[in-house]
C-alpha cells in the first residue's frame, strides 16, 4: 500500500501536485486552446496577430503591442458607432501569447479563403491573413440599438468567444432562423440578415416582452448562438 494520502476533490494539494495538474503542455500547433477552452495560446514567429485590447493574460518572448487603428476613414467612422466593441491591438514579434475574455468559451476557426460574420464583441483574435470590415445588419436602426457585426475573410485563424459552448443551427430556404441578437455569436457568408419585429408580443400584458426584436436569417448556411443573452452597452452615439 502507498504511504501517500489520497486527495479528495476540492482538497488542498501540494505545490508539486498543483503544478502537475495545471501545467500547460507544449504543442506544435500555432493556435490552440488551454484551461478548458477558456484561454487561447498563439505561437508567434516573427508574425502578427490581432487581439482584443485587454485580452492578454500572459506571454513568453519578445512580443510588442500597439493599437491596431481603424484602417481608414470609412472604417474609423463605422468603428466609432460600435463604442468599445472593436478595439483591437496588433501583437508582433516572436514568442507565445495567451489571451482570454471574461472566462468565456473560445472556439478557433480556420478560414480557407472564406468569409464569416461575427458579433463584434465576440471576436477575440485573428491572424494577419484575415481582412475585416464593420457591417450593420439590414433593417437595424437606432430603435434597435444598432446591430453591428464584424465581417472577416481570407485565409487564416479566427478565435471567437461565447458564454458556454456554442450551438450551431442550420438555415435553409425552407426554414429561416430567428435568434435573439444578444445570444447570436456568428453566422456564415451568403445568409440574408434582417431584423424581425413581433408587434403582437409588444402589447403582451401591456408591455414589451424583451423579445420584440429578433434577428432573421434566410438562405443556406448556419448561425452560431450561445446559451446566454449578452447585453453590450454601446458607448458611441
């Protein structure tokens, strides 16, 4: 029989046990997930990565950070209307970068000359081969608070976040999809987006239900939603 005492779940651990249980394992992948898919690990080799400002939690090596800027007057104006949601930093150099965002679940996507639309607040990082622009959902005006998303295209990596594991729902011409804007994370290229208003719910027991405004998706593709309604306060006006 071993002389070592058994460790019950939640019990105190020695330093050696703690390090052994939580140490990050080395890997050949340039983009990978750690800490139960709550932390993004990116290996930079004289390359550039764009990440959400404030997302860095740790790093190794010689990595420099600077505000990414808007990339032109037109993008600057669009970005201004989204408040704090699109503030990105340019990370350059060589080393290992760790990023996280409020303990959210992280998913890594690899685009191969493809396009995806992401809720502006749910874009954690993307590689330098990815282009971007801010788009406004068709039919979304001031009355809905303005629904902004980030159009990402090209070849490279994109990391998106969600509260809990994401759910991917299909869309077909026979079955359009309706989602809560605050639970919508991303959607595929080629879908037609619009804002759907259910006026009858507005008058339910004399007040708005909170579900009056919904996103509608038509066409063929998919939508990523999260099991959480995330309300983002937009500071721009």
